[in-house]
């Protein structure tokens, strides 16, 4: 969801009231809750015309007041506590309205990368690998960036060779970690870890770290390194997507993000993007790329990662099929 979509959703939730909004929050992921909570906290007064526009789009009756919530900070606290319970809500409230640290595997998902890294830094790489395999790929990659190069590489080798976690093993891990993990008995053995998970995480680490990690893994196990590379999907691999798929991606990417992402793209990929736009839009994009000055590598990689997230979601939804590659092609 883009920034405008998040703001519209926040306005709608503020219009619904605490009880109804808390029910919506119960069905959202940690990152979605955080983004909406942060947005609500910033929205002190909303113009009536904007409120009405949002409500019309959601087929609801427009409220007559422009000031939706008198105290947005307290509104966020109240809604999150009702939706998530006191403990989880307090963790997220601290992050939205100023920061805290946490425990348990589910709570790790609500933490910032530095806090997770500090919590796990002194654990054995195998334990770290097991824990990080439960987190979203982008969160795991952010945690790994905080580690030293050696620890990051050791953990990724173990993630790549991890073959699921049995329920009792996870329960034992809970005890070892003094309740850092939660829900051990509820977890069935699943496809946590493995080559594809490692490939996903390395994709998100950025090219500067990627080479070091792969070199380290190659020295330890050349065959494993090759398997990981075969399952990696880079930004330039967008060229493997057919034209219909490229058009589906472009519908969901903001023009500013596309400009920055394409600053680091190959000439071939740029041309493919241009071909799948209207003549006018392609000309405008060419001009923007030519006129845009130097952009930091970190900014380019960040926008490319966001585009890859969109591609990954569209592949999962069956809207995109990769051209070429075998059944094991991973994105």
C-alpha cells in the first residue's frame, strides 16, 4: 500500500471509532499496524472534504466533523490495546510514539532490527538462524546488516542448510532462550530455512553485502553457494517477466520510486520498462532519468527492493509468470 493508501486507511479507521477500528487491527500484520498507527498519530485534523472523499470511496457515510479525534496519541493507545492486548500494544505503542524492546518470537516481529540483533548477538549461529527463519525476509536482512560480517555469513550458511524445526525442538529452544520464542507447541514442522529462504534474505541485503556472503558460502560449500545463486532473483532479473507482468508491476509502482530504482538498472531492463508504457509516459520517464542527478546506492537498492516485494506478491498471487527458468525458479 502506498503512502496515500495508508493515509486513506488511517482516516477511515479514525472515522469508524475505537471498537470497530480495533477489530480491523486484529487482522493486520505488525508492519501494517505500525504504519497505520504512525499515520493516525500524525493526523491531528483532517479537512472535511478529504474525509468525505475517503468515506465515499469506501462506500460509507461521511462524518460531518473535520477533527476526527481530539487526542490521536491516546486513540492509538486505546485502539491497539483493545486489538492486541496490553503487552503487544505497549510494545508497538512505544515504537510508534517512541521506542522499546521486547521478548518472544511473535514480539520479535514488532521490534526494530537493531534491538533484535542486540538480543541475539551472543547466541549460537544455529539458534540465531532458527529464530530469524521465523521473521519476514526483509526484517531478517535488516537484522543481519547489524551483525559483523563473520557472524552474518555464519548465520546465513545455517539458514541455507536448515530443514524445518520440529515442534519439540522449538519448545526446547523456547526454554533455552528464556521465553524469547513463543508458541513452540503450536508450530508444526514447516519449510523454515533452506536454500530459498537464504536466497530471499541475500536478495534483500544489497549488492555490497551479497558478494561477501556468497564468497564465504562458496568457500565452505561451492555446491550450496550455486544452489543459492540459482534461486536468487535480482532487480535485473525483472527482464525475465513477460510484458503483461511488467505492466502489472508498473501499475503498482509510484513514478518517483521507479525513477530511483531504474537509476541502477541495466540498459536492457530500462528499455523493457519503456516498451511497456505509453509513449508519453515513457518519454516523461526518460526525461526524468536524464535530468535526475546522482542518487545514493542505498536509495537505489531500497527502491529496487520495494519493487521486488511487489513482484514477489504478484507472483504469489499468480498474476506474474517468469519467462525461462525451471520449476525451481524463485522470486
